[in-house]
């Protein structure tokens, strides 16, 4: 079980990156983005194939995120997650939440080695923040 301290540290970020953000409202990459917005948090969608997600300008990669983004949610296949973590380390991201299904033991090891606060135990941000689908 993830510690409340890890969650609190993750949620301290002034803005959040949503890696794997989707325009498909049935996908978790869209629900996570909407969850941040429902909770009054600034969020930036990261998707190399979309210009706009939920009326917010998307960026193509973690490297393109604004400076105030210190925490990212990752909703990608594990092999992509590993590449995202490498970008996050270079970008100076301090907290990473790998949504269930995005986890990779290799990516988790890289986070720990880089001193990144990582949540990858199957905890879901939609549950923690109380997402409402409407």
C-alpha cells in the first residue's frame, strides 16, 4: 500500500502532466486528466498525436511540459512507461504515478535510482482523488 506521504508529495505539484492523455472519454488517459480538472488542479495532456485534449493544449512529450509540472501520471503500456521515465529524469520531474497497467519494474528501478517519488503499487489516482464520471 502506498504511503500517504508519497501521495501528499505527489499532489504538491503546482501542475500535473498526464502522459497517455486520450481524447476518448472511455479511456483512463482521459479520465485521469478529467479527474485533475474536477479537483481544481492544473493538468497538461501529453500525447504526440493530439493537439488538444479536453479543451487543453497537449504537448508531444514530457520534455515539452511547462516548468511548474513536477508530478506526472503515466497511463501507457509498460515499454512506453520506461521511455517516459527516462524523459522525466532528464526533465527534473520529482513524482511519478504509474496507473495500474502502466507499471514496469525497470521503470520503477530507474525512478528509485534517480530519487523520484514513485507510486506504482496498483493504486489509482481516480480512487484517491474521488473521480466522478459525468
